[in-house]
């Protein structure tokens, strides 16, 4: 069986992104998101999440600063998350995967373990990027259209996969974050052809809250929990030119 979590990263980075993530959940295939608790739109994101109780909300850690500050930085973001949402995160990941770097990872695993939640890159869930992002000064929107997303779906292997995406609406705070690409991702996630492709490929949409139960009853979906998952952050379709 193929199980898929569709996660919108960077919830809280701007109100435009917050709106898009909620819309992608309501109208599209997005099942989960990750909150940046220290951003200006973090409170707005938390408020919006309370309007969509079925949306899983995890913690999108920002691991900045000197190594000796790592434990404090990580702990404070877990505390901030619970203050904003009144509960622990459903999962943990990090901005640009910085949470996997050696000075940070032990502390991330410790606090996530206390909550009993999975950490991206250190769980049975295999993360795969939807968007290649901009390069050469261009957004390359052909890489984030419906056809591109459907091509990824056809390559999803048996087990549990997390599709990492970054939908968003344009707003002033996204001037340096490629808003055109974010808008194209939102449109694709909400396109009915994507849900049809999932049905054809026998892909079942799930959220992180279903993960523990699923792993307990279906041993076929388990992957190693150490190191990178079996399907690493593949860049499909074609890799960016060198």
C-alpha cells in the first residue's frame, strides 16, 4: 500500500502562505503543515489552524546560532509551539533541513521524543521534495505544475512518503521567496486531476496523527528509523541543470 502525507512547510512565514496552506487543505490534497513559531505571522497561522481541526500541525524548527545555544533554541521553539496551539506538534522538521546537522539533531530528537512525534529524516516516513525551487534567476514553473506533481505520484513507492511542498499567495514578505512558484504549487495541489491520479495509483492520503496506528498494524510500511529514509529527498522530475 502507498500512503502519502502532503506537508506544507513554512506555515507562519507570512499571511499569504498561511492562507494558501489552509486553502490547499480545504480544497486540495494537503494533509499537514509545519509551523515556524518565531515568525511574524505565527500567531495568525495558529489561529487559522484552529478553524481546520483535521489539519496536522507540526513544528518547523529554525536552527540558527552557535552550537552551544542549540538546546535552548530548540527547547524554546517547542515551548512556543505549545503556547500558540495548546498542544504538542504532530511532527517535527526544519528549515532547509538544518535540524539534521550534528549540533542540533540530538536536541531535536530529545524534545521530539518527549512528545512522541516523528522527525523528518529520522523516521519511517520518506520525504520527497515537490518543488526544485528557483535557479538561474528563474522560477521554472514547469517543474511545479500539475503534470510535474502527477509524475511524482507515479514514482511513489510502497510504504509511507511525505511530499514536501511550499504553497503560498504573493504578499510583500515573500518578495525574496519566489511567490510565483508558491502560487503554482497551490494551484497544482488543488487541481482535481491530482486527486484522480492518486486514486489511479492507489495512494491513500494520511496525516502524521495516523502514523503510529498505521505502523502498529501494518509492518509492510515500516522503513529504517536511522539515517535517511529509504526514499531520500529525491528531486523529481528532472534534476536542475549544472
